[in-house]
């Protein structure tokens, strides 16, 4: 027994000595916290644990980089290829101080200058050390910088961007960072914003981009989202502050509800027509009832018909405090009463009431088919007859037979009558 205990203790000692003898691998500290979700804020999408200094990553660009306009800054990644008797390759980045340190060449100030000038200066410096050699200088990685998002946004704060990112990129990333953001389906039902990153009180027509040099650009983001105008979705620079103002009720505004992308209050543009406004807020779609758009002005209701009266409706000017309601075009018919499958059914052109009853299936307790009732969705009018032509949104009702109704009444009255008689008998005693 003692021998077994000694062997067991010896094994533990041996295992412990092996573990302690292993050298602890040095922990690599990344330049940035790559686990930080904000580091993933550009459309480039860096892979986790990838070194941004030593690894050349593919860039996600919308077009070829405009070298003439690109300004070099700290974090940009360069590569030099030397071809000739001596072949060599150098990869280096612009240091935080604004200079590059090129092996065998030395230090060179590059920050703040345009890319063509920087490439020319680097090439000139390298040729001093590598004469009679063919040299190429390339920008292989774009730097990341900080952007500040403030105002009426879902997730204000600091985000990382690169020179090819636009305003919409940062807003979309801020929306992704919101834990309780609505889904696209929920947004369509409630009128909330799903992807844009703005809250309900945001004025996206006057978004400010404040640059470090003191210049402030004001853009109408709706012109980009609705019309694809990239001039209102500019590229960003390091240190930019994006400010989304709130809706100013002292200015002209209109409210809209119904079948629209985002219900609520919107600032009114100068000389904006109803049609232009509906296009701007994405209220013109397949489910919009363009024949019955309601405009409320000074407590007076007016119905606008873009289908049958387009000539006068297209030029209708909006005014301050106008209220707009965009009804939904119904593509269903509702069948109720004594049928096997009550509920909504697809609308089918030129179908009559008897056709929908046939699709739903009549019960044995149903009345005669000629007693069917159609309730008009548009007017609330009640029409009787199996040959009534059904419109979108109408309700078709097949009533019970008279004797079935009588049975129902008797089944309700009989227990009550029995209780009443029993009560009288008790009182008589």
C-alpha cells in the first residue's frame, strides 16, 4: 500500500514539473481591441485576431480608389517591391506621428499629403539606397479612424471608419449595434425605423457632418435613400462628428400615417407637392390605395385620387400642419357565418358571393344561399343575394337557418326557465 502511494505522489510531482518547465508563450497584445464590436464598424469587416499591422487585408471598395483626392494618414499600409540585382519587399504603415520608417532607407514624413505625392517621395528616398533597380510603391491597406455619432440616433457614440466609408455606413452599423432594434417586418407594421439607425424624432433632411477644420456640411439623407443621390451621402474623415438634429416644430411640417414606411412627423420642404412628399417617405407602393388618399387641412377632409384625377392631384401643394392618411389596398375577402373555413380568402376578380361561399364551404345549419349578405368595405352598405359582385375588402356573411336560430334561443331560455320555475316552487313552500 505504501509503495502505491509513493508511486502516485511521484507521478503527480513528475506531471507538475513538466507543466512548470514549459515556457509560457508570450501574449501578443493587438494594437486595437479587435474584440470590440465598434472596430468592426466599417464595411471592410476585419477577421478576429488578425494583426492590422502585419497582414494585408482585402478592401471592400465601391470603386477604384481616387488617388488624387486620397490624403495619407496614420495607419495607412504601404508595400515596396524592389526588383533588380537585389530583390526585396518591405511592408510598413504610417506611424501615429505621421511618418514612415522604411528598412534600410530611413524615416520619411508623409501624413497629411495626397497619395501621389507620398508615393513619389517614398520612391525618391528608396532609389537612393537601391540604384539601378526597378521599384514600385503601393498603398495596400486603408487606415481606420474615429467617427463620433450624436443626436437623434439609436446608438450614439464612437465608431471606427475608413476613408471609403460613407455616412450611411456608420448609421447602418449603429443600427446593428442596437440590441432592441425592430425587425424589418415589425418596422413595416409599427412604422418604426429598422435599419437606418435613426430614432422617430430624427430630422434626416438636415444631418450635419462637422469636420475638424471647423467646416460643417449639411446633407439631406433622404435624397440618397430615395433617389440614390450620393452627394447627400458623403465620405467621412477622421474626427468627423455626425449630428442628427430633431424635428423642429416651429418650422413647417406635415404628419402622415397609414401604409407608409415610417409613420410620424416630417419637415416640409419648400414648395413640396403631395406627390413629391409621398415619394420621399416611400408611401407609394403596391398596397397603397392611391384613389383614396386623405388630406386633412384646417379640420377639413379631402380625398385625393391619383389614379382618376392625376392632372390636378399631382400639383397639389402641401401646407404647414397638413395631415395625410394613406389607406391600404385590401387584397382579401372575409367570409363569416355558417361556413367550414371562416376568415380571410384571396380576392378573385369577378367572383360573386356564392363563389366565396363555395370556397369556404357551407354548413348544414346554414340558411339558403340566396340569404347571403355582402358588406361593402368602402361604404359599409349591406347587399343581399348570392349574385352580388364582391369587391376587395368586402365581408361575405352566410346566416343560420331560422329554425337553427330558434334552437339556439330555446337552448338559452330553457335552463333559465327551469331555474325560474324551481325558484317559484321553493317560494311556494
